[in-house]
């Protein structure tokens, strides 16, 4: 059963995984921009490695099944609970 709560939970997991798994790539690009340190691989090669290694885990997170208590929780507050929070 696809509910808004399931989609919200899976999207939050997917975004957290994607952002944390690409920290090394972002750091290498920032060092290239800021300190002019040469990249170990070209941008296209980094893209292919990223697509090859992150695609299947990201799809599995997006298609994760519903938790048992998803409909017993209260609806989320749209002003307080966002995809990106400081918590």
C-alpha cells in the first residue's frame, strides 16, 4: 500500500543516503576548485562511478516496504517536519 507517509519516510532515507555517500566526491571537487589540486579522475568518470555504485542501493531504499506502525502515527506537522532538518 502506497501512502504519503511511506513515500515521505523512504524519500527522507534516500536523501540522507545520497548526501552522505557523496561526501568524498564533493570534497574532491571542492579541493579542486579552492586549492587547484588536480582531480584523480575526470568529471565524467566520477559520474559513471557514482551511478554504478549508488543506483541499486538508492532504488532499494526507495522501494522499502511499509513499517507496521506507519498509520498509527499522527500526521506530520508541515511547518516542523521537513525533509531536511537540523536534528
